[in-house]
C-alpha cells in the first residue's frame, strides 16, 4: 500500500485517540473514582467492568453499522448537512439512529 494511505489511516487513528489524553476528563474521572476506591471497592470494580463492557458493546455497534452501511462515509454527509442540505441531515440522522438502536439492542440483549 502507498504512503498516503497509511498516513491517512494514522491521522484517523490519532484523531480518534486524542480524547483519551484529555487532562480534564482524567481529573474528573479520578475525582470520582478515588473516593469510591476508599469507600466501596467492589462497587468500583463493578463500575469499571460495566464501563469496559459498554465500550465493547459500542465497538460492536460501530462494526455492525459499518458492515451494514459500508458505502456511507459519515464525514462527507456531516459536512453537507452543515452546509444546509436537508437530505444529508436525514442520512446523518438515520445512521446515528441505526447506531443507537444497535447499541441499545446489544445492551438489552446482554442484560437478558
């Protein structure tokens, strides 16, 4: 594969990983988890397990959504919707609704 392809993939990965390095989010998370560690350690472990489980279900939802709609590049549709295109806004809403429905369905299925 060519260098531009890998550079594009790296840029996409970097853009998706930068929220994990936001200091504000980590401070809020630590302020919430440290007292819970002192007060109720089993509840902390349960919270961490459910958070990891939620992330796994969200990842599954994204994968299934991309399998169902491989031709839809959401970034282009979002740009068109911001430009005022009503049809692009409907497509963005539809994809977001599908993603949310898949996530809720997986959560309800996993809880059963």
